[in-house]
C-alpha cells in the first residue's frame, strides 16, 4: 500500500532527525533544567509575533467564549475535543509499550461514545477511566530521543525539534483525521472546526496562567521554561520530573522569568 510505505518513510526520517536532535541537546545543554535554545534570536521574533496575534485575537476570543458560553455547553465542547484525541492516544500507548493505559483510553472512548452521546458527556471518569493523552513527541522521548533545540513555531507556539517532527507525524497517523480524508463531504470543514474548538478550549483554560507569566521580567524565558517542564511531566505520564519544579510547570516558568 503506497500510503503505508509513505508513512513508514516519514516515521523513519522523523525518528532519525529527532534522535540527532537529542544528541545535540545532550551535548549543548549544560544542566538538567536548562533548555537548549541555539535559535533564541529568531525564536524571540516569532514569539513576539505569536504574542501579538494572541493579544489581538486569540485571548479576546477565549475571554468572550468564557463569559458568554453557558457552563454546560463549555463542558460538552471540552469533553468532545478531548474525546477525539483518544484514538491517537491509544496508538501511542501501544507504541510506548503501555497496554494498560491503551486499555483505559479504549474503555473511555467506548463508554463515552455510547453512554456519553458521542463524547459530549464524560461518564467514564466516574468509572475510574481517567483522561490522558499521548503524542508522537512523547513516544519518541520514551524510546530515547532527546528534545533537540527549542523552537517557537509561527502561530503554533513553543515546541522543539522532536515535538515539531512528532506533530507532523501525528497529523498523518491520527485515526480521526484519517476518517475525515475519506471521499465524503464535510471532512475539511470538520478538521478546521476541530482545530478551532481545540484552540479555543485550551486557550480559555490558560487565561490566568499566561496572564501571570506575562508579568515576568522575561516572558519569553518564562514561557520556554513552562513548556519544557510541562513536556517532562507529560513524558513521565503526569509525574513530577525529579530535577524540575514539581507538578507545576508555571512555577519553573516564574523562576525563569524572574532570573532575567
């Protein structure tokens, strides 16, 4: 199958580049809590652009969404956005050799699809099936790839070489995206709607934390530290990184912002 061979090629190249990035990060970083940021001047320009777009468009939209949308509707939208990530999470749980977590993700998806009206309501958590998500960046990390250099991507925000490559691969292998590419009407509109809803839901959750980071002497350094710490926690399945600032990535961010 041509598409499968293409996918294999993408994944092989992604693993190779991410592995090289990991070696580079290991050589260049001077400590466990430092972020390898060789492109900082360029990253800061992209970060300033992203911040301007966020200030002018995304944050105001998130505030309007919070203030005008009834709480039950917000809950359903958030549940549905999370629900659509579960098929990809199952894939990565299996790739990481974690069948127990894959079973949880499958049970949650099945239960909320049937009893939760297609994922609009979360009935699985009450039955011990707590939400978790996984992505290719985490999978690469579990298999030994370092983060590589820190990157700030236009509009997409903080990332690194490993996670950036991972996000491209995820777009290809995400089962939900694959279904929308079938020859049916509405697939493209669904993908755009899903992205917009995800951005809105996640930005609404971060209004206060990001406002607090904005007060740092160096907002860029604070955001970089928060992203790095959060990814370490994600890779450790929600557990605190022993060398980091506990389970609160914004604590590390605030310290980084004050140090400048």
